[in-house]
C-alpha cells in the first residue's frame, strides 16, 4: 500500500475512472447482467459521463476518490448523501472498483476509509451500499463490518435484478483506521 496514492478525483481523472469502471463491469458482472449491455460498454462514453459528474458539484455522484499506482488510476470509489430517503443510513457508497490485478492489496479498504472520512466531513455518520445479490465481492463489505439490511428489485436494461444493502450505523471506526 505504500506505493498507492489515494486522493480526491478531479476532472482530469475521468478517463482513468472510466477505464477502471468498464473493466470492473466486464470482470464482475458477466453472467449477472446482459451480455448485450456489457458488450456495448465504451470507455470513451463512460469518460464523457464522468467528466460531467466530476465538473458538477451539484451532481449527487460528484464526490470520488481515486487510487493511483505508478501514475495510473487502478481504483476509485464515489459516494455522497443517500438519495432514496433512508432515515437510518444517510450516506451511500455508490460505487467502488479496483482493477483485478490490484485487488487483494488493501486498496479497496483504503478507498472505503477515505469515503467514510469524506462522509464524516459532511457530518454524515452512517452509510449503506447496494450490491447485486449475485456479486461475488459481497464478502468485502461484510469483512468491513457491513451488516445486511434488506433486498430490493431493480430494473436494469429491461431485466429484473436483485440487490442487497449492507450498512454501517456508525462509520467512525472505518474512518478512524485511516492512516495519515
């Protein structure tokens, strides 16, 4: 972890974030969501969307951190205030992805710690994350102390998918482990 830098994402990070996101979707969601959707994913298209998100402080998805190794973005997480009206969990980890070859090195944990600190800076003490039920990385959230909350059905590209929420009533322990 010593050679990984985690910092706030800026407009210039849109292409790197898009690369990690598209790679993450292709590596993780094949067999969970339609191949036709995955086969159409383009880094350039996602980069355009990330440029919009990162340049608009009013966009709910605006806040993000990137993990950088050797000048390359190898992971990211974005977060903000929970926007569906949950009264118990006021913050949300919207997305977190680490390129497969960099997983298992603690990068995801460091990104979550930074997210927790970012939410605390907004005076948000709790957080949830939604994960596809079939996602093989659910144990990551459990290993961080996330507690199963509930499930919901979403419609994505015309398909019904099932997701589950994990939550942390108090994110201060996550943020308190952050070094530096």
